[in-house]
């Protein structure tokens, strides 16, 4: 067996790989630098008071702050990260099977259809970023007014505020598009195909030192919490890798050839992934659950007391993610499971294995070619998706489960530190996936340059 990291010694020897790594690290450093630039018009005194009052409250802003690398709590230009682009990408992928014209375009010319999809993803990301900025500003102002009776940012479209408001929206939208551009630069000049993933990865990892400092701040519980967190992280990483690498190998018979003559069929397998959708269901479910909070933020300051009270309760339900909010976490678990099945079905149908296997003359033993093969494979995919969907659901609500567990140990104060556990669940799901894909890409680059020793275990 070769050493696990026997290929590392070649990373710096190859000039091309060395250049790509340097470019990747330089762009990520630039991203983290820009992430500390605040949006214009922010009242920093009010923002500091709000962050102090909301620290450890376990609301969904903690979740956004974790995935954005602290840019949300700092009200940075990059506070929305690249998530508007990901949301736009998901929307277009979901529209393809719904709109017949788009589906025909994908079937007739897949390469041109992908170019069209990439172009319109950029177009759609701009209004999505603007809408996300409006929602984020309204939520921050609404929560800060409830806590401090002061808004963090003077925002509105009245005669005396519209110019400042448009400036803030343009700046935050431009920040999102700048982050997307940096991701594309990494994909083109750095580690191929990993740009946006590494941007998200950098944001999550950058929060770990501050989370560790928060973990060690309480002298009475620091030892227990450190051991507890390490055990949870190790177990979670093991579970993520185990599920992400899970495959169901469906036997396939390929036509054999010997020169110009047909020979005996060749046995092969078609690997179907247990978790085909990756982290997308978590992002999509959390985005859907944020929508009621964004909508409610427009009405919490209504002059009608009944309307204001109702929408304040809606905001508290969807915005508070502490251990007492059973309803939110149950809904979150259910939506993650449902979106996992839905998104996996959409992706699997787009791959159209039935027709593709028929074109190359391959067959699944005991199943007719064409649509029957596609139906059979879809049934198999749905069955193996069930454990993957339940696993993602558990990952999504792990902060809630860990909070309950700590409460049983009479450590309720420590259980409020949900940001630490998000790293070990939703955040770690992203981190492990990005690290795994990055290793595979670098491993492929090494082999492309003639270095046969792999970075990965053989």
C-alpha cells in the first residue's frame, strides 16, 4: 500500500500545479480581505451593540454568519457570499424538467444548453442578490429595533433615503458578483472547477478560530466542551465520508468487440450515489425557511398592533433556532428530506441513463432497454436516496440535537453555542465535500503531469 500522502512531494515540483495553488491561495486571501469591508451607511455603534445582544442567541443569523465567514454579522459587502448565484443555479435546474422547451434544448444540444444555462444563471443572480440584500437589511433593522430601538442602517425609498438605499443595494450586489468572479478566476486559473466551493469553504473555515475561542471562554466547561466537540467532529466527518462515498453498483452488460466482430458481452457496473444532491437540499431548505422571516420584516413595524404582533411572532418562529423551537427544527428536517428526494429526482432524470445506455448497446440484466431501464434505475435511486435524505436531515438539525444533549448534562448555557456545532454538521458537510473534491482534482492534475503516486489512499 502506498503512503496516503506520497504524492505531496510532487506538488511543488510541478510548475503548473505550483502556479495554480499560488493563484488559488492568493485569490482566497483577497476574498477574505474584501470580506472585512463594511457596506456603506452602517452605524457601527448600533451594529456592535446588536452583535453583543444577539451573541449566542441561536437565531438563523448565526447560521448565515457561519456560512458567510462572519461577513453577515459585520454587514460586509460580501455578506451574501455566492449564495444568490447558487440559488439561481438551483432555480434554473428545477425549471428545466418543468418547461418543455428547456428540456428539448437540453436533449438536442447539451453543450449549448449548458452555456445558455450558465449565462442565465449570471443574469438571474443579479436580481437574486438585490432581493437578498433588501431582505437582509430589513431583517437586521427589524431585529435591532426590537432589541435596541435603533436601526443599524437607514434604509428606505422615501425622498430623503432613496439615494443612500440604492447605493447600499448596488454596493452589496456588486460585492456578491465580485465574489462570484473570484470563484470563476479560481476555477479558470487555480484549482479547476472548485472556485465557488472554495469560496464557501474559506468562509466556513475562517470562523473556526473565533468559535474555538468562544468554546474556551468558560473556564468551568472548556475541557468538557473541547472533548465533546472533538468527538462530535470526528464522528460527523466519519459519517459524512461514509455516506458521501456510498454507492449502489447496478450490473450492466456492455457489447463486446474483437476487432470488427462482436464478442461476448462485457460485465460492468453503473454506480448510483446514495447522496446525489450533496449539500444543495440544506442550502435550499434554509433559503425557503428564510423567506417568511424576510417577508415578516416588512410588516413588524406596522401601525396596526395586531398585524405587527402576528408578523413579529412569524419572525420569531422562523428566526429563532434555539433548542426550545421544536417546530422550526421539525419543519427544517422535513424540508431537507423532501428537497433531497426532489432534487435527486430532477438531477437523475436529466442524466437520462435509459437512453444513454441504449445508445451504446448496454443493458441491465432482466430489464428492457430505454424507458423501462430508466424507470428501474429511478426506482433503485429512490430507494438508496432514503438513507441519504435522512442523514442530511439529521445533519441539518444536529445543533438542536446537541443542544438537547447538553441540556441533559445540565449545560444549558453551553448548548446555546450552536455556531460551534454547525461547523460540525452543515458546515462540516460542505468542508468535507470540498476537501474531498479538491484532493481528487489535484490527484488528477498530478497524474496528468506524469506523477503516478497519488495523494489518495490506494
